[in-house]
C-alpha cells in the first residue's frame, strides 16, 4: 500500500524533530523550513539541514520573509502604535504557517502537513475539532484558535497526546542529544530583545504624558510602545500606593495609570469572532475563556452585542485584560472560537 505523503514543518528544535520521527514510522515524510525574519538565518538553515540529514528526509526551504513582514511584523508594529497588545503567533499560524506554508506543502505533492504543536484534532460528522494538548504545561491550542476548517482538514499534530519530557527521551534514543536546554523562543523575531527595543528600530517613539485615571498628569512616558497593561516597573513616577498601567490612549499619546483594583474587570467585548469548529456553538452554556496564552481560563457567558461583537462577562473579575489580545473560548478541552479583545 502506498504511504501517505506528509510534509513536516521543521524548525530545528526538539518538537518538530520528534514529530518527524513519529511520522516516519507510518508515512513518507518530507521536511519544510519556513524562512521568515529569523536572526542568523544561515546558521538556522544549516541547523535544520543537519536535522533533516540525520532524519534521512529531504528538505525544502520556503522563503516567506516578505509575506511575514506584511502579515505579521506590520500587524505587530501597527498594534503597538495603536496602544494595543498583539499576539503575533496567532496571526502567523493562521496566515503564514497554516496558510502560505501549507499551500507550499500541498503544491509540493504532500497530502498532509504536520507540525510540532501540542494540540489534538478529532474528526466528527460536522468537521474537525481542535482540543488542548495532553501536556497542560505545553498546550498550544490558544495559538491555533484562528485556523479554519479547510486548514484543519490537512493538518496532523503528532505530539498532541504526549508529555514533552517523554519526547526529549525519545529523540535522544534516536540519536538527537543536543536539544535539552535549548527551548525555542515564542516570538521568533525578537531574539531575546525586549519588545520596546525591537519597536524602536521599526518606528519613532514619541514621549507623552502619564495620566492618573482622574486626569492628573503624574509624569511623562518615553513612547507607548514601552508600556503594557498591568505594568508596574519602569514608570518613572512615585506615589503613596503602587501604580500600574491600566490603559493606553494612542490618539492622545497617553499612558493611564491607576491602583491595582483598577486592573480588574468582569466585562469585555470580542470583535471579529472566528468559530474554529466552523459554526457558532450554543450560547446558553458558559465558556471557559483565556484572555492570553498563559491565562488559566475563567468561566464566562457570551451574548451578542452591537456591530457584530460579543459581550463577554466573566464569573469573576480578571486582571489586566489587554485590548488587541485574543479571547479564546473553550468548553472542556475543545477550542470553540476566538475573537479580538476590544476596548
């Protein structure tokens, strides 16, 4: 019987290597490397070629640097210019990795594409359903929440049922002994730089006022790209009680600060709702909602609001809700949808 042809997105790290090793047992595997805005790209490509050679699989280099600039870096920059907190990995997955790279994999004759994400897929009579990975500490379903059914139908997540520590042992048994201690960085284009340092290379920072929530000027900031909701350190102001960034007004070029109690809210709005399962689920039951990738999630109810938005109300107030981030909706372990958090 002819084996299914699977293209594996190779990064040179332990996860994609483990995915390729597992798939080689059952499929004809080819490696694909996304050339994006990675620093030291030649060294990166050499490392990936070494992994592919050791795996004994061919490797294709797919140059997506220009598309990454347009779709991800420009989104990242413009979000901070507007006082928002973006999530570039969510956008990259939807537009680049499972968009343009997936297209390139299919055009190269592959029938499926696999990645080293810690998430699970199941097919039902209604389509493909996305679930959290078995390793709760490594689950990456949040970052996949904007994928469409057409994308999910062509994807394999070999690591979804594994605990990451067991995969280190597995790849070491297969001859890959240099991965421990080299965990990849979430935001690949930062290369250990702080966000403000990176953004200053992309656009000019304009100083402005730091305001209390009552309108009092307390000091001056160095550019809104240096500040995020919930930030306490580095404000350069003194007060009787600790102050935190509670808002950023890009139009007025102001950073708004307040007490910790002002960081909490039960209500937010979601815009640009995307239903991962392909259709809107019932709103009669509460969801578990994550407001950032590291958030543990909280029960919330969802109701339609004006302009196609959804009003989300948490059972308990949540700290440092950041406009621009994605609110991802779960029931149990299943990802049901995601929307952009708006003011």
